[in-house]
C-alpha cells in the first residue's frame, strides 16, 4: 500500500510543512546511559505523529569526539555509537516514513572534526595530498609561530580565543572558526566540494529527505583572509551563491523524491536571503536568519546582554515577512539548540503566565508566512534552567567564555546573569516526558541536569489535555495543513506602533485571517479600526475561550492571550 510519502508533491511542498527539531543527546535515552540516542527517538514517534509535524530535522548523530556535541564530525558516513548505528538510523528513516514524516539530516561541512581522516591526512605533512583541504597559513611576517599575536590574522573563534591553532609538527597554523577541534574545510578546493556532494548523495540514496546546512554561508572565505572581525569577514563570501548553485546541481537537481534544504546563515541580511532562496536560482529552499535572535547582543558580545522590546522583535520579523513576500521563503523559529528557551526569552515564564505566553508565541509564529520550526520541548512550554554553578554547564561555548573571562579577571558570579539568559545549555536540558525522576528522559543520571519544573511541565500532563501548550501547537500545525491561506497567503503587518499588540492579516483569494496577540500581562483594548468588518468572523484558534470572548464581545485582548479570526 502506498504511504503518505509516495504522493506526487509540488516542488515547494515545504511551504505547508512544519519541521520538528530533535537534538538527540537531550531528546530521549533509549539504552540507559544517560545520553539521548536514536532508540530514544524511535520510542517517541507517537508524540511526533500526535503533534502532526511533517519533517524531523535531526541534529548531528555522525561519528564524533563530541567536542561540540556532534557538530565536530569525524566520519560523515557512520553513526556515533553513543547514538546508535547505521542500522538503527535505517530503522528510524523507515519508521518516520511509515508515519508520513520526512527526515532531514544536519550537514556540517564548514568544518570537520580534527579527528576526521581528511584532517589527519592534511596535518600529516605540508606535502600531503589533502594539505590544501583545510586552511593552513604561516605565522604573521616577523613573528614566531605559537607566540601570542603570531596568528596569520586577527580573526576570533565563535567559541573564544583566536581562530587559528598552531601546529608545531608542520610549522603552520590552521583555521578554525569554531573550536580548535573543528578545523575549517577549504571549499576553494574542488576535491573538497566533490567529497561533500558525494557524501550528500549517499545519504539521499539511503533515504533521507534533505539537509539543514550548518553555518553554510561561512564556507566561502575571502581570498586574502583579511583582518577584522572573523564572523563578518567570512559571512556570505564571494563564491557563496556559486557554491550553493553547484551543490544543487550536483546533489539535488536529478533527485527524484521531494526534499528540503535549509541553510543556517548567521549574519545573512534580507537581500542576500532573497537571493539564496529565490526558487529560480536553485540554491536552497529557505534559510535560518539570525536577526531576531541576535537582538540583545551588547558591545561585549553574546553574553553581554541589552534589553529587547517586543516592538523591536516584531519590527525585525515583520521586515523579513515583507522582504521575502514576493520572492524567497522564510524559516520561522523562536529557539533551537543554540538559543535560550522561547518562553523564557520572548514570553513570560512566571508560572502564572507561562502557558498563556508559550501558546501566544506559537500563535504568532505559526500564522506567519514561512515554514515553522518547533524545537523539542518548545511544544511543552519548557523553560530556561536557572543555572547557579559552573558545574551545571556543559557547552563548550559557555565553558570557553568562562575560562577566557577568568583569564581577564572576571569571575563566574559576574558572568552568571548573561549565561543564564543565553547559554545554549538552556535548550539542552532533557525533554520533559513525565514527572518521574529523570523526567522520563532516562533512568540513569542524565548527562546534563533535568529542569526541576518537569514535575509540572511534561508531555504526559499535556497530551490530549484540552488547553495545554502541546494541544495548542497541534491545533496550529493542523491549521497550516488545512487552510491554504496559512501556508500560502500574503501578510499585512498591522498596528505596528502598538507597544504590546502584535497583529497581522493574512489573505489568499478572498480568504482572510487576522492574528491578534498580546505581549504583556495587562489586557489591552484593541484599536477599533482593526476589528472593523470582523464582527461576524469565525475564531479559528485562541489561547482560551475567555480570550476569544473578550475579543468578540468586548474588543479586549486579555494578558498574554491570542486569537486568530477568519472571514471570507
Ligand atoms: O550558538 C551561537 C550563538 O551563540 C552561534 O554563534 C552558533 O555558533 C552559530 O549559530 C552556528 O551554529 C551552528 O554551528 C556551530 C554549532 O556549535 C551549533 O550548534 C550549530 O547550530 C558549529 O558547528
């Protein structure tokens, strides 16, 4: 019997799809070692099917020394034993496909692990066949290698410190934009690109349905490796569009099945994103842009926080809505494995407001134009963990930051507020399946602490429970499948000067939606002109019956509630 995936789909099928991100280490532990794995994913497919998601994006499960939790790959064509094996992955592909869910793998090809065979060969001698697969450079003129300041340029790694590592044996530096165990591949070398494309074809042949491409807009480096801020010097480099078009030709153009490509692109702007995602250019289907999650970065970098208001957040996302209205496509996300929990960051995680604000964030995201991504646990309203001690942190980014600051005389206590706000470990605490010890994630001691609020916030308490955060997500996901206006309609930003009301209209062939969302504890009086002509409209989604009644009967939107109206 043909299953859901055998149907002929339009090339842009993903416009009506919702993607669920699994960070396997933190999702579910199937073999009792305290670390999430593929068996754990297989154990929870009912959850994904109940939610109704179309695609799973799986963060890296390849062989890896786990310096950056799998974003440092030592073998692209094998599974790390901590997560399972190729056989279990095959089982997962089949089980997902049986349920009509596609699988998108993480593609981490800006860099490999320093333990990858390619790098071992590259570093073995200056004349090795793969020397030029990575970025090797001599010390700066007049400097001795290994001394402070001798690095070829002043680029800084994303994870603190210089982006160059001295290799004593061959007397050169190699480039690593991330950790020193993540050397950057040299995409200028056609052999590197060929090897990457061959590996991608191998995965597609194995049955996966696409790739989320890690920091893909950093692969084209400026030729002269100019000085300056590393990140801006390398984002959207000179050959980026050429490389993506080539990848599309080499990997996807003749691929017979429906697939999805999404490029993760720190620093990308709307104009570049429009080019990357213009369907006629055949580069990628959509990009992850960072503008809304980079709001709040202070002069001292990511952990130096400045306040962000709702109007700033709204202005940013609505600009992307307008910017990609006619050409290109948006990915929509509030959080992922690198970001704090959505409800703690953009909502209100006080127990009195948590559920309402989590649902309202979902209402906004899932009725915008673009493909929504749900990060594991977001659908439960999971929150940040109030870290208090260094021993609770696991992430290399945070640990390197603490070590670097310690060197500059800044103590942990002083860093704590910033870490609590944006440490990536906030997103990496175990998914809260139940109120049991270990949150139903594992019976063993989990590799990272469980949030104590799993007693109240967990899947078991929400599945099938009317009004729960989870059921609200389920309703919104179904809405995207059922109403073409949600997937394909145009967007009109409304009341853009209101301090607390996030409102917008959607329209497709005479069918209209109006999303109204309150971003404050205080009820707000809806501007009269906004509701003109909507008196008879149907409420298609609301965060509560009271919220719907408030809008329809009194023109009032209650604190942190949201309502979506529909008319023809
Ligand atoms: O996490 C970040 C914010 O602190 C970003 O700087 C992040 O490093 C950037 O978004 C790239 O992320 C991706 O590549 C990294 C990996 O650590 C992240 O988990 C991944 O999503 C290196 O592979």
